């Protein structure tokens, strides 16, 4: 990211802190309990971050900026010599060391093939480091701006590089990382929300009913798509994880990289109504098919994968509710209005999944 973006993020962080302060004391019991519980990240103080970098023999100049990240903790740290570095401290108990190293190996392979990604920096022969119970990696800082996803040339260029990621991703499978599938993103997400009673009692039955209808619709979409190959994906390939420069796009944050169908890295580039999405997908595939074949059957999964992402997002918030950063950053979660909106959203998805797929 460029310095203007860092300044914007710092302003956003200050605004969030001010909003939290103005909101006064927490009144929701779940928020109060989450805020009172100690969390592993509570020990990740500024001194700990700087000392972690120093432990690798890299001397900091003391400047540090917290970047916008909730799943992990990410900081830009100034160093005595050279450009600032980015340190990512991985969320405890999310990935095993082996799963993190698989992702590091994949992005390193991509970089070696001159595919524009940002791999973890090799220091002392290692990309994953440990300090005071935390696991962290160091990355070069790369500038860029948000891509103009309404520009056909930008979409074609982006599609070309996604295809190159997929061409390498298809050469071997992850052994430690899970797949993006109906079970993990769908059924397990719904089960967690219901078992932990995050849904208000008067909406629980309606949510259970519509989520089951949604999962049935997802299964029908997968049945129509047929047996599709699974490959190593970026996994979270939306516009925020694609930074643009005059030299074209580069891809950041492979933290959610998993096995899955190729369309997962394409559909999040789409926006607008059906006709706009059809045009956008055609532009993406104009570049994608320069390097990878694309089966039209995958289009059956666009709304199915969108539905799974919506289910998984609610469960993600619920699973992270013990992290004090989450009740402050997402105060609307676990409210009556939130779950009413999710029920309506899933009903809309049920209808969309019953429609014919986008024509390409």
C-alpha cells in the first residue's frame, strides 16, 4: 500500500477508537463478557512487536502502525535501513505451523514464477518465526491502489494473473489446509451459530429454516455443476486484496488460501446487476482463458459460493467474539436487526440459486 492508504487507515483506526469511546460502556452482556475475558493478543504490546522484529536481527527505528486486520494482527514497522516492513502475527490456534508453511511455500512458488504476489520474507532460512508464544512472518511493504473493477482492461489483466495462480495451484494439492466446501463453510457454520445460541430465541427457528433451505440450494448448485477439479486458491480474492500499480495488479493476503473450485477466485470480482456481472465475467475470462481452461459448469456455483460466504461470515464473527476487538469493531453483530437482515438475505439467495447461471 502507498503512504496515503496508510494515513487513511490510521485515520480510520483513530475514528473507530473515538467512536468506541463516545459509545460509552458496553451494555450487551455478551459484549461485556467478551471484553472482560483475557485474550492471547492482549500480550501483543507495541514493545512485544518491536522486540519480535529485533529477535531476527532487524533493528527497528521505533515507528509502528497497526494496519487494518481482525483475523490476525498486522503492523507496519520502520527499520533503521531500508523501507518499512510488515509483520503479521497469526491468530493463535487457527492454523497449524504446517498449514501456515504450506501457504508460505505456495506464495514463494508463485513469486519464483514472476507472478505478482507478496511472499513471506525468508530470514535465517525460515519464513515462520516464534516470539513469546506468538507466531509471525515478515513481509516486504508493497504499494498500490484499489483496482478499477469497472474497467474491462483491468478485469482482463486481473483474470490473466488469477489464471497463472491457478495454473500453478493445480500442480499439487494442499495437505494441511482444509477445502472450501459445503460442510466446512455451510453446515459447520450453521451448527456453531445454533449450538452457541448466538441467534435471538425468537428468530432461531426462522434462521434454522432458511439456512437449511439455503444449504439445500447450495447442494443443488453443486449437483448441477458436476464433478469439478479442486486446486490451491487465493481463497479471498476480492478487490481489497488486489493492489494496483502502473505495472498491473499484485495479490496480497493468502491467509485464507484453501483447496476449492477455480470460480471462487473469480466471482468476488463481480458487482452490480445480472447484466453487469455477465459483462464483468466475460472480461475476466477473456484474460483467464489465455492461461487456463474454464468450464462453464462452474457458473452454477457463483450464487452457491456467495451463500456459503454469507453463512461463514456470521459464524466467523461468532467464533471471534471472545476477541475484545470484535465487539468494538462489529457492535451491530448479535443484534435483533442483524439476524433479521441475515434471514432476508438468505431468502434472497435461495431465489437467486434457483435462477439460471450467468451466461458466458
